[in-house]
C-alpha cells in the first residue's frame, strides 16, 4: 500500500504553521470585507465560523499552550528574552479569544445588528493583535540572526 505524499501546497504540511495562520487570518478578513454590505446573513456567519475554527486549530498547532522556545543569553539580550516571554504568554490569550469568537458566531445571525457589529469589531481586533504579535516575533528572530552573524546588540 503506497503512502500519500504530503500536500506541499499546504504550509501546515510543510511545517510552516505561521504562514497558515496568516493565510487563515487573511481569509477571515476577506470574508468580512466581502460581506460588510450584507450583515446578518446566516450563510456568512456559517462560513465565518468555519474559518474561525480553522484559525483556532492552526493556532493550537503553531502555538501549543505553555510552549516556549529554549533560548540563552547568547541568542537574545535580556530585554529580548522578556519580550519573548510576553509573546509566548499572548498565545494563550489569542486561543481564548478565538475560542470565544467560535462559540459566539454560532448564534450571531439571529442577534440584533448592534451585537453583530460588536462581534465583527472583535474579529478585527483579534486580527490586528495577531498581526502585531507576528511582527514582533519576526523582529526578535531578525535580532537573534543579527547577533548570531556578528551584529552589535
């Protein structure tokens, strides 16, 4: 029996869960943008719920609860280690927020328009927080690479 090769077009299959999280987040944002003129549609909230569930699953894979990379002073300055600790703590916060959004989206189509607007704003806020978080992670990675290749701290 032949094994099926991994899907090389899927970043998660290639070990690049961060790209998958960003792609899923982009799909959430596009979905919201496409439906801004038609809020309240049940089909929209079903699709949004599916994508939020995918995002949640990808984040659980990319950022397991309590996981923290092992680093030394040679890799990072004390300030960067502090930033890394803070970023690692944010992973659990994002999972919690996404979980609450996944549960809330199920009943959103029947809710008053004000509730739907607040819900969409919370999804936008999550997206902005994740994008900021990913940018800070990349900054730390580049600082570590800079130091590793002889750059000043």
